[in-house]
C-alpha cells in the first residue's frame, strides 16, 4: 500500500492538476465505497493525466488492500 501511495503522489506532483483541487479532494472525508485515492485517480483521469486502463489498474490495486 505504501508503494501505491508513493506512485499516486508522484502522479499528482507531476501532473498539470490544480493544487487547490487536489488538496480539496484530500481533505474530503472518504465515504464508502469511494476512497480518497479513488477520487484522486478519477481526477487524474478527468484531466487526461492517466488513461482509463491505468485508472482501472491502479484503482483495483488500491481496493485489494
């Protein structure tokens, strides 16, 4: 799980995402079945930083834990 979080942080830091939006997502409470990580991955998908295949693979990895 630690490696996945590092990968997500790397993707966010190297994206063209809005830092305010990213911080707002991190501050939102996680409400099952939607995790904070899932919201961040969806954001990266929505701004075109990751593909749908990357989104589903990473999302699956987070849900395994």
